[in-house]
């Protein structure tokens, strides 16, 4: 990309308030340095890599497309290109249709100029390879990859929604229940990655996509560490891999041997971003930010969001411990703790979709997200629903349950109780009455639980139950 065009895009980003003047200077110097070995690298590529811009912002800045984008064929590898979705550090992403199946996909195309750089080409291949190894509902599914006429392409699941970074930009602070459910979805995706021997290494809000129903899906495996896969092009000893604002301490130190606990840390920083509305260390310098991740504690969440509960803070604190052995050791452990906390939201869904469903239910008139009248834009659909709520919608009050008929005829109970009192005394009659009451509770609530008092009564009565049954049998033989 010509330097003039590069600078114009940075100027536009500066005017939009997306980056600061200091960041522009950092990008210009970094571009000059990298241009010596890779003359095709752009400031936008570097800005996305450093976390100064999201992929969506970079795509908007490059609307109209680079020369390579305009050269992209109308059809490639059995996919018909429909429209451009955006542009990131690894080429352009298009909405496309798989001709053989008739389904809509997201198609990432690496322009020929970038294939000259082995590290770009390897990262592109790595993303396709990692996506092919995982089949999980919380990870964007890979569909196909290949090369045609010098264009490398990678087809993946099309997520009809917005990124988490866009949601944070729209909402600022995210309600803690929704933030936890999104975190749980991503942790579930990390479980799938762990099972496949993959460490993502670049967890951040712009790599977390949200569907219309608010299911979170992890994307962009370009920096993933893959078991039994050559790491040499992407990972070098002493070279930090990841986005500085979300990077784990061990990644900041350039360690090659990182594991799922590093992803848990980055997910914790993303949770912090959701709760506070900003990253913990919002400095412009990548080196300063990474140094703070290594040496400083994150600013208290309650200083900017006093409403966050202590239970959520305990989860966040464990996720973002500096030492990996002090964090959750697996995504499964993290999910278990989140579930314990979310149990307080009785009667709600265990996924992020449940929050949006309740928000939608509180609107008038209530509309299904899948109805024919839904907004054309999934981003507006999600945003308008959340805006209208001002927070989580309260669960509707349950109606008073209708009384159920007695499982045992009252007249029969009365007659038997009188006979027991006459034959065995009032104490035995009272015991019989308690047994009947307990049986009635179980019959009336077949899927419920006994209260503590009933459990104690039932336990005490087990000792005398056999004797009572014998007496009752004799009495029944007289009555009936």
C-alpha cells in the first residue's frame, strides 16, 4: 500500500477518535522498521496486530478496498463472492455463497503480495488448519481452504451478528450476568480447543463473535499453538505473541511453552473489559502495557463499576493471577465456578442467549429474534434489544400454582386415623398423620425437593414405619 494512502487512513482513524496521535507515531515508526523486510506491510495491519484498531475498524478504514481487494475474483474455489465484510491484518474477508451447498460463508482471501512473506502465509495456513481440527459450537467452524490463481482462501462459518468489541463500544459496561455467560461460552470453546491440542494465544473481544441469539463464538486461530505442528514461523523464543492489552504475563515474556491457562488469563482481561468498559492498562505503548501485565495489579473493578458483585470479582481475580499455577487450571474448572454463581439466577437460561431472551420478552410487543419482522441488521437487532433494557430484564413473577387434589381421599385418611388412635393411641395416630403429610408433599411435587423439616420427620419415622404399616393393614382389613 502506498505510504500516502497509509497515512490518510491513519489520519481518518485519528479523526474518528479510534487511535491517538502517539499511537499514530508508533505505527509510522513500526511500519518503517518492518518495511525493510516486508515492503507490503501496512499500518492498518500493524494497528490490528498491536490492538490499536479492531479488524472491523480497519475494514471500515479500507472501504473501497485495496488494489489487491479489487483484483479479487468474483468466484474462487467453488465460492461466489457477494460482498466485502471487512479487512484485517491477514487480508480481506468477504461474504460468499458456497455454490455446491448453497450456504452463506465468510471467505477470507490472502492477496498474492502477502504470500511472498512466509510468516503471513504460515499464519494463514495455521488458522485454516486449527479450525479444521475443532468442531465445537463456540468456535467458528472451518469449512474449506485452498489456493486458486495465486489467491489463498479460507472459508468458514458465517456468524450473523456482531463482535464483542462492537458490543462493548455500544454499551460501555456490560451487565455482569451477560458478561459471565459470554465468558462461559468462550471457556466452553477453549475446552474444545484443549481437547484438540490447541492454545489460541489471542483471546480478545474483537476475536469473539456474537450471534443474533448472543451465543459467543471464538474466531481467528492465526496465532494458535497447535500440538504436533511446526511453530517456527509464528513463535520464536523471546518474541511476544498476542495482543498487548490482553496478553498473559508468560506470553509477554516470550515463552514458547504456554498452555490453556494463558488463554484463561486473556479471557479474564476480556471479562474485565466487559465489566469496566475499558482495558485494565489503557496505555498507548505496547511495551508499557506488557510490562504492566507482568508487574502490576489491575485497577479495582469497583472503582469504575461499583455494582459488580464479590462473586464475579473472585472469578475474575482467579482468572488473572500472574502465576499460571494460581489460575484456573482448565476451562472446565472456570465453567464450574461460573455455573455456581449463575445458579442464583433461577429459572434463566445457562447461555448468553437467555439474557437477551429475557430482554426481548420485556419489550412491547414481544418479538422473537427468529420472526419474519426482525431487523435486517443483526447488529441493530442485538444493540436495540440491549439498549431498551438498560440492564437485565427482571424475571416475570410466577403465578400462584393451582392447588392439586389430594393423592389420598380425605375421608379414608380420617377413618384410618381414628382407628389408629383407638387401637394404638394418639401418638401412633400423630405418626400416621405425619407419614400421610409427607407422602402428599412428594406426590404434589414429583420433580421437587422435600423441605428440611419433612426430611427430618421422614427420617425419624422410618424406625416406626414397619410397626405402623402392620397396624394399618389390620385396620384396613376391618374397614374394607
